[in-house]
């Protein structure tokens, strides 16, 4: 970023969602998260935003438990193959509709990243991603 000497944005957290109540209740967040970066910066080809679904466990395994993750490339197009771009395609970040992101299972055997690198980066780099039969919708 222009203001700090980091290679990643700091993590943001939504409000918790309580699964208590109806057994078939689906989690839903209608929440605005403000990223302290210019929109032009987010539209660079190397930018990837990560989303993690986490739960805070109590008891013997108290602490944050990683459940699933997804990634979003604001400049990518739904009409192009992964890692490619076509001139006619409209980037996700410029569309009025939310982008549907595939959720992946957290792979505990993924190689741990270097100190200072977010663990979700190792999940992204792993070749054996296992998708959940679920997704998350994101608007930019």
C-alpha cells in the first residue's frame, strides 16, 4: 500500500452470526466492511481478497477454529479462465451484481507459510483444494 510497508491488507471481521434457533437457518451478513485502500489499488492484477469463515470454540479446544475460506480477484472476469483475462470481459468489481465465491474446506495439512504471512495464503497456494457444496456472495 502507499501508506504502509506491508504486502497485505489487515484482516477485517464482521459481526458474529448466531446459529442458535431454527436448525436449518443459513448464516447471512448484510454488512459493510471498509477497506482502507483506494479502489484503483484493488483493481490491480495481483490483488486477491480472502474470506474466512471461522467459529470461536469453547472448552478443550477454545479459540478460533477455521471452517472454510474463499478468494476473490476484483479484476478477474467470470468469462475468463483462471489466471487469464480477456479484453471484452467486465471485471467483477465493476459489476452491479454480487460475485459468487466458492467456499473451500480448510486443509490442515497445507504447508505453513513464513512468519508474517496469513495462513489462508497457504490454502490458496495448495494444489488440493476441496470445495464445499456452498458459496458466499460478495459485492464490491
